């Protein structure tokens, strides 16, 4: 823990942590030592972790990297982090992220950009670590924690993992409690880990998961022993390659990466099957209706009365307006506008209801594919990490980054990103494995085989 505390303090230029909690970390490490001395240590006892600032931490400022929650100190702990502390893990601090988890580059944070610890060969251009869990991914990649918590609404665990050469898994919707996690789009949001190895991710997810009566969408189903799946043979498993993910304009290096993954799984004894997910092309537009719609509703609670920032106006309405104008960043305002528009009386059927129908079709596509295969293999993202500022002024270009990841959230399925080597510039690339609902175990076995 001391080594990590020192490393975090020395790594300020990456801007991965927005709040360091060294005293708390050392206290927790001492408590972990006492448990170890009693011979009662588990795999997470004393493990120093970083926590995405979307998770409420009791007595420790939690902002979702927004100004509107700038001084919010929760009086309660999220279930996911409470589970990790129960198992002896240590908190190093709170990690940077896109504001309210809206973004794919960590550039919407009110605390500034996170810098990817990776650089292209012979280049000193600063790159994004991806988003929204950019701080989590950068901290893991730069050895500023052993592993980190993250959340994924449309790819925010998997894409940053791919951009930083780390392992990230978004479990089945309902595996991890959303209680105490600042809400973005409640029907899509899931917590999960970013870690250095598949085994670490399995240990983390096992601790983070489990039924929680405080979240009505939390699944009351036993959590399998995920670590026991790592290293299991994948011989005979059938792996689907969805042909619709071969999108137009996909860079040759992503095409090659995918082929490499296919070859590796063949060598490990898997059978490769082409499958079709015909509604894939509607996923991105459907996601960018459903997610902002839910966000606009969830963010209505930030009214200057109950949490964080208040900018007093001449009357109540003005106080609301001025608080929200000052407290929300540009991207968050864009989502609120899109969300209220698609939910408005005149457009509800044309956009929101249509998007829900598309969502259903996407789920049915997956269900049909999973009658034939055990898991799917795709690239995680359509490119390697891009330069900071490169897409910042073009929201649509930014949204296109999520093309391979949003389908998984719309269908509630588990998805995992595995590091799969580097591109011609020496930058990491990730492969995505998509599993059947509740079948994270198979993903851990396949991830172990690809690692
Ligand atoms: N990039 C996507 C968005 O901006 C996904 C974000 C996430 O998964 N939290 O909505």
C-alpha cells in the first residue's frame, strides 16, 4: 500500500486520481495486516484499489467528476465498494472519469483530461485512455493501483481497457448492485473491474457481485467462483463471429487483430462459426436515444436543493436554472437536451418507443446467435487510443467509438475486453468477448486462453 501511495503521489501528470486518500489507505492496510496475522486473509486482503468517482464512498467526496456534485460527501457507501472493503481491499483514492460517465475519452471531466500512460512509438503526443472509466484504466496500466472499479453503460469499462492494455469486464445486467453508484442510464449501467490480468478481474468481480435488496434490479442468483474458470480448457467451445461487426471503413489493423484472435481461439481448440446479428446497425442510434432519455430523468434530481452546488437566483426557478447551467458540463447538457426531446409528448413514439423496439430486436439477435454458439468474439473498439483533443469537438465522431460495445448493454449481456497485442505504433488493442446472460464464467475461461 505504501508503495502504491507513493506511486500515486508521483504520478500527478497523468491526472488519474482526483482525490487521494493515503491516510485511509494506510489504516485499511493495517487492518488487513491484522487479518493476515490471524491467518484469515482472502485474495483481496490488503489489495490497494482505485475507485471510480461514480461510486459513493462514505465520508469521502464523490463528484462523478462534475461541478454540480463538486462538494458532495456521501453519508453511505455503495454496495459494490462495501463488498470490496468487506473482503479486505484498501482504498487509494477516487479516480477521474468522464462527467457523469458520459463520454469515450475522459475529456468531459470537470477535473481535466486523463493522460494515457501509453505513447505511440517515437511520438510524444498525449493520448486518451478512453472513457468514461479513463482514470481507472490509466491507473491500472500505470501501476497506480492493483485494480480499479469502473462502470459501463455503453462501453466505459471495455473501451478504456482496450486503449490501455488492461482487462475489463462488464458483467450481466443485475450482477452488481447499482445502489450507491451515481446513476447515468439505469437500465444500462453496470459496475465491473478493470485489472491487469484475467484472474485479477475474476477475483474482483466475484467480490463486487451479489444480490442486494437495495437495488430492485439486482439478481438474486448465486455468484459462481469466477477465478476457478480462469485456466479451464476452452476446447470444443463454439465461438461466433458476427459478420455485421465488419463495419465499413474498419482499419486494416483492427481487421488483423480480429483474425489473430480467431486464430488463437482455433489453436486453443475452439470451433469458429459465422453468425449474424442483423440489427447491429441500429444499435448506436438506439443507444444514443435510450441512454440520454434515462439520463435526462436521472439528472433531474440535481436541483440545487438536495446535493452539491447551489447558485441562488431571484426565485426558485431561477435557482434551478442557474445551478444547472453552472453545474453541468457541455456533454451532460447535450444529453439532457437529447433526452428531454426524445421523451417529449410529440416525439416519444417516433424516437423513444422506436428505440425500445430496436433494443428488443438486438436482444433477439443475440438470443438466436447463442442457440448456435457459446460466446462471440469481436474487436473492442474501432481504433487504438486517439490523441487528446482529436475528437473532442465532434460528438458524433466520439459516439462512433462505441460501435462494438453498446449492443452488449442494450441486451444486458456480459462483455469483456482482453489485451491482444499492439498496433504498428506500439499502442495496445483489445478483443471483446460477449457471453450469454449470466455466463461470465465462460468469458473468464476464454479470456484466460487469449491472455
Ligand atoms: N461512451 C458512451 C457514452 O458516452 C458510454 C459511456 C459509458 O459506458 N458510461 O454514453
